[in-house]
């Protein structure tokens, strides 16, 4: 190369997208950072959240697995550990994500140790949206374009999918994409397990206005108890409350997925890519920052007991 010629830089974002069409190692993951808790006068952490958790789905990454699963017997039971190199776009590119933009989120400055990269180990069950079978709309007409279920509303109501019993015991997260046009408000996401009348888990986010004509990815833990979580849209966080009915048991089979909304006549809603999945959670232990090109994260994973034990003790 001539002395006065500068070597070209790598467009890592473009490269990751192209690799995603050719290899399953390049895929979209969830970036997660735990909330920061306050401290008392002795410097001991308490239960008061001073900085909310950060949840960013749809981050393109290349995962080069070194050890996928290494089975270790420990005093508290069996653990599954592993290690991987995870490649992300450069920091400046990440900060262009709406949820990591400094104008929207002053608490994200860089990738830190113990940040989490959440990947799909496998999809346990997908709610079909390639057709209208099983879907109903309480107030409006419903069709499918082969990829998503599309509804044109006549007023407030719900969009519901119902099926026969489907086993989702191995899943620990739920993800779906939703698209509103005309001022749709997402009030509640409700899943039924065991039966279609009372075995519900409410993912409640009342009066959450969807940004018009923009796909939103919701990725939340599939929990067995009351808890809180987050949905980020355009850098803004909406608090989510997980409220199980008394009869809800995540070990029961899946029966119904329902979106409850507020809308005016003529508003539209699309739903797609509804997945119960088992996650692989990678924890960042070190960062190699190639400033102008990309980052390489050295990560480890730690999982709980083996699925056979979890199923046996369910």
C-alpha cells in the first residue's frame, strides 16, 4: 500500500447484516444492563432503584462460540457454563441506537463489565402470524399478509390468538413485534396458560402509545411471579408490571396470546414474530475496543440446572 494511502476501515454494521443472511452466527440479540440501586448512609445497597435497567432488543452481533456448554457439578446442583467472543459495531454506532443515544439515555456511556448480551438458545414455541387461523379481533377486521396479522379497528378492544395446549416449559423469555398506525395505545399483553379463562399473566403497560408507523420489539422475561420490567421505545422507558393470576402457572401449557388496546376507528395494528424462547445469557468480562471499527467482547455464560431436572421438578 502506498505510504500516503490510509487503509479503509471496516463497516461492521453492514458486515454483520450481510453475515446474518449467510450464517446463523450473526444475529440480533438483546443488550441488557441491570438497574443501579441506591445506598444507605453506610454505603450498603438498598432496594431503591436510582437508574432503571436498560433493555435494547435488535442489536446485531456476531457470536463466535468457544465453549457452548460445559457441564459442571456444584454443591447447589449442576451448572452449565461457556465462553464466547461477541463482535459488536463500534461504540459511536451503538450510541446511534435510540435507546443508547446520549440525548435520550445519559446513563449509557460505554460497554461495561457484567453487561449482558441475551441470545436465543432456541425458540420453544412461535405463535403463527402467517395466516388468520386461530386469530380473532373483538372490534375490527383481521387479515394476514403472510408475515404479520393486520387489524383495522372500529374502536377499543383486543386481538387474540387461541390454540390447543402447547408446551412452553423450557422458555424463559417472550418476544414479539408490534406496529401501530393512527395513535394506537398498547394497554396490556396477556398470555393464558392451563386454560383460556383464568390462568393469565398480565404484562401491564396501560396507555403506552405506539410510535406511528414504526415496528417496536418487545422482549421481556417469562416469569412465574409478580415483578417489574421495561419496554424502551425511541429512548423512552415504559415501566411494565408482570401480574399473574392466582391460578397462573408457567409450567402449564400455553393456550392464548392477547393484545389489549385503545384505538379510534380506522387505526391499524400489526403483530408478528411472537416467540417463547429459551435464552443464552452472556456476561461481559472484558472489552477489546477497536475504536474506528468494532468492539470484541469476551463473554462467559452461566445457566441453571439442566432441562431434564427442571422438568422433573416442575
